[in-house]
C-alpha cells in the first residue's frame, strides 16, 4: 500500500534549473501551466539547484540565479499561499533518495538519455561529470519524494519522465508498492519552442553562443524587438503552421504567437491570411511578447524590491517540502532494509 493513500488532491511537482536566464520556452513549456493548474492540484515547485551543478558553474551566479528563478516563479503567477515554492538543496532528502535510486538504476538506462548525449557532446569528454549522467535519477528522486501524480514539463523532459516511471516501477517490484508512478503533463501549445537563430534546435537558457538564440523573460522591449525581427525564417510568404524543416522558423514564430495569445492554430492562420509577409507576423509577435513580458517584469521588480522576502518564503517552502519528503524517504529506507538511526 503506498503512503499517498490518504491524500486527497492530486499532487504536482516540477522545477527549473537556475542555470541561466529563464527563456520564453521555460515560461510556455513549464511556468505558465504551473500557474494555470496550481488551484487544481496540491503543487510543489522547486528551484532545482542541484541539477544546475551537473555542468561547470560559478558559485556566485548560482546564488543569484537561484533567487532570481524563485522570484520569476511568483512573477509568472505561482501563488506561494497556494503552492509550495522551495529550493531543492534545502531538502536533503533529494540527495539521499538519489543515492538509493542510483543503486537500482541500470547504467544503460542513463547512457541512452538524449539530453546526456547532447550536453556531454558539447564538453571535452574527460571533463563530463558523473552528475550529468546521473541527472535523471536526481530528477526521479525530486518527483517520487512527493508522490507526484503529474509533472508539468515541456516536451524535452518527456524521456526523463519515462525513466522516472521505470525507476519507480522497478523499486515497487523489488521492495513492494511504495512509490507513485507519475504522468507527464505536456502543454498542447508552447511545449517545444525553438531557437530564434536556429529553429531546428531547442531554445535553451544555458545556450549563450549567440545573443539572437533566445527571448529571456527579463529582456527589455527593444531587445525583444531586435531578436524577433532578426529571427530566422525562409524565403516564402505563407503564414501557416508546417512540419517542413525548411519552414521551421516561421512555424516557431506562429507557435509562439499561438501560445502567448492562447489561440488555436486555425484562428492564428486565419488572422494572418491577408498579411503581406513575415514582417507582419514578426511585428505583431513583438507586441504580444512585450505585453506578456511587461506583466511578468513589473511583478518581478516589485517582488525583488522587498529585501529578504524571497529568502523567507523559500525557508517556509522548504519546511513544508521537508515534511512530505522526509516521510517518503523514511518509508523507502525501511522498505530497503536500513535500520532506523537511534535518537
Ligand atoms: N524550448 C522550450 N520549449 C518548451 N519548454 C521548455 N523547457 C525548457 N526549454 C523549453 C521546459 O522548461 C522547464 C525547465 O527545465 P530545466 O531548467 O530543468 O532544464 P531544461 O529542460 O534543459 O531547460 P533549458 O532551458 O534547456 O535549460 P538548460 O539550458 O539549463 O538545460 C522544463 O519543464 C522544460 O521542459
């Protein structure tokens, strides 16, 4: 019998790494649906700082970005009175459960992960950390500690979610029904935003090679305009959604427009049916993007103006998160055969 048998509302857990400036992809793929769904679930949202050290990092930047990401959660609509907002490393159970799950996770499962292959290919082979390979097990621990029923993420995390399910099933098979098997919750629109300068690749916050790669949530309006007006398109004129890789640039701009305005694809296509070319789409997209970002940025400025507010809120969140996580960890330890420590 699993320990979540007495809980009433379904649970949700998700997180973002403080590994750079949050992008419009992070917003549309993750934060926007967290905010929308938080009333319907018992929600836990963490800043996954332990994940951010799986690639080389700067300690001061990690501190700054951890606070910034937490403040952006709230600015994007997460209500700390409704959802539990905390920092992953403040809850020690995440690290401990990772070790326990490591010992039942076959190495081959991790070596198959696309994100590991992509990120390790970008580094010198002898400097790729064990943590980068182990990232999905830490993610499994994050989710399984809270008995999350659903995990709202962008499409790039689908494979890691499958692995979490496999690890939970393996644990339950070996030690008896203990862990909840979570479902991925992927938005219909905005789940896979592409880079503006290379629409065949994902828009990523840690990709800093070109200033035209990503739109960041804290970009000022003139920078948004500059980036969008320069976004890669093709030589055509039709403003229509398309799976054709040649038309990936315009498709990405339309995806952004549809997700930001919350409109169906057919409505968006009808809206642009009489446009004179891609310039019209870009101009309108600049407007809607800046409108959405202005709301987020105003809230962000207000939240960060109050010294200590974010830290206090994170301390409260960690307390609540520890209650749930420590209880799960105690059960896992007991099922695996560890002795209880003497008080
Ligand atoms: N381009 C994207 N489109 C839609 N959703 C996206 N997400 C990320 N990029 C896009 C979603 O945002 C959340 C953040 O996840 P993360 O910080 O744990 O790492 P990630 O998925 O690897 O995202 P990034 O931005 O690419 O970070 P870095 O560059 O640090 O690896 C997830 O829900 C993700 O699906």
